[in-house]
């Protein structure tokens, strides 16, 4: 008989990956409480006290109630964020701050809870400079990288390292004519560099002369590596042109994957590598909240079962 402790799933309303994970947990008889931080406070409430054993109290949605001290695990997948559109600017700012540090603080302090991943650790790992520095420290090969606001430094980097790409340091919503767009990875030339570089921070990186990409998804202690073949600089721009093949990581990669996650206190990570013509894997990034389920129908890899096992805390 399954234990009654619930799994909390914190995500936005439209999240197909969370949908299939919740369905799998339901089929296993594991109780789930799903909510979005944007539900607070109109469709989500909380009442908790601090005890010598940690938090004690409840979190309630219109259909579910969870005992905070009995939370089995928490699956944190990019919730919408707090919003108070009915309040004026100053009052909304105050209310959002109280919600973030109040409800957010409670969710980050659940006793005995397995976090996949902990929201604070996600925040740490989303800083690309930290991720690249950690990758180099644990033994991954990292392409030469420059983070700068200086046009002259950028020109010198391109002259030294040759073909260079620009990457956004983060990917907030970017609207063009009211439509949300993503700032894409792109090659840059010397003539592209001007004084606008001085306007903010930028990341430039030597382009890997690649033959393929690899997405490695680590779920707990399980590793799922998939080679992605295409003729694209950034394979995420056109999924219809991708071909998938499960592969085994070369020597040294597995230990570095676990070491990287341990440095950040993560139990899940979606790693991206570029494979060069000599077969070397070059670390590009690790997304602590990355997508993964679309790879299972393409490859047959049992990733959903691995995620459900992890959240269920099923012994292996």
C-alpha cells in the first residue's frame, strides 16, 4: 500500500510534461497536489507554524489539501509567478514580495522533502557564468567564452578564436509586435560589433565545429543520453529537422555529470553538448528545469518512469 504523503507539483497551467508525470503518479496511487504560484491567493491558501521539528501546517487548493510536514517530494517546473493585477503598482509590488518570501519561503523549507529541484538551487544554477565555471571545474571541456560589456574585448576575442557565437545570458520573454519571441543563438562577425555591446552584459563563445549535438538528461541516478543530428546551429529552432539516437556517454562524462549536479545541489539536469569532428563532447549548458519528455516517444527511453520513481521516492 502506498504511503499517503503527497507529491507537490508547482508549475504553470499549460505544462504537458507535468501532465504526464502527474498521470503516471496517479496510476501508481501516489497523491499529487498541483498548483501554480499565480494561483495565490485567489485559488491557493496556506497556514503554517514554525515548530522545533520544522514547518507544520497546510496548503490548500480548491480540490486538494496537503500537510506541509508530510510532503514526500516537490517537483518545481517554472511556475508563472505571483501577480496582483487588481492592485496599484506599489501595493502590487509589496504583495508580490510578501508572497515570494512567505509562500516561497515555506515551499523552500519543507521538512524531509525531496526537491526536484529546490527552487533556490535552480536559481543558482541558472546563472550561465556559474554553470560554465562549474563545468570546467568538474572536468567538462568548455569552449573559450567571454562575458563582457566591452566592444574592444569582443573584437579581440573574435580575432583570437575565430568563428564566434552570441548567446543570451538568460531568456526572458521578448515581444515583437505583441508576439513572444526567443533571442536565438547566432554567429557574430567582427563587423557586427559596435558600441551597443557596452549597453549590457553579453556572452560570446567560440563556435564548436560540430557534427552533432547531445542532450543528456539526468534524473536522480539515471542518465539518458540522446544524440541529436541536424544541420542547425541551434537545434531548438526546428524540431522537425532533428534525428534522435540513444548513445552512451564517453569515459569521464558520467562522473562529471554527477559532480556538476552535486556542486549545485540538484537531482535533475538537462545537459547540452556539442560533438566535434574528433568525437569530443563540449559542454554548452545545463538547464535545471529543462524539457525532457518529448525524447521518450522519439527514443523509447524510460524517462517518465525514472521521473515518477524519483518523485515517488521508490527504492532502486
